[in-house]
C-alpha cells in the first residue's frame, strides 16, 4: 500500500509542477513521466502480487552466475558430477566406439557423429525396451529406410 501512496504523491507533485510551471515541462518530459509510471506499476504488481515468480526469477539470476554442470574447466572440473547425474550423456559416442565406427545395419564406416543416428535394435512398437542395451547407431541412409 505504501508503494501506491508513493505513486500518488509523485503524480500529485508532477501535476502541481505542470499546473503552475507549464513552461518547465516539455512533451518529452510527459512521455518519460508516463513511461516511468507504467514501469513503476508493472514492477509494483510483479513484486507484490507475483512473489513466487519474483523469487524464481531472482533465483535463476543467482543460479546463472554459478558454473553450470555442463561446462568443464581445467581447475575444479565438475565432469564427474555431470556424468554421475547424466550416465547416458555420451551414449552415442560409446555406441559408435563399441560398433567400431560402423553402421549396425550396413556395416559401412561412419566418419563422424554427424552421420550417425540412434535407432532401436527392436523397435518400441514391436515390444522393444527403452533401455540403452536396445540402442544401436546406424548411418543416415539406413535410418531413413529402417
């Protein structure tokens, strides 16, 4: 409520200045004042009525200053924590290495990971599981016709 009273006092003072000293205020001043009032009202609403949103927003700002889990640095690397929380993060690389960089269907060599596509040995609609042991890597040509 104090925020609304403060806004009323500021608007009253602005009106008094406009009423008795109209030559001191230009059209730009009116636009800036109106924009400031709108911004003040929006901020007041967000802070007072949307406290959960405001808290989460500031928490995200705080969290973004921390080092994210997916970056790796030479000092104090957090790679072990990342792989502990995401055990299948590099599954495509591991499958490609286990298959000898070959397509599981046509046995052609795949030069890089860009050519490799993940696929299921036994498709899900045929009763296959979503387990990593049911995954294979195939080339883009075989993936298209699979």
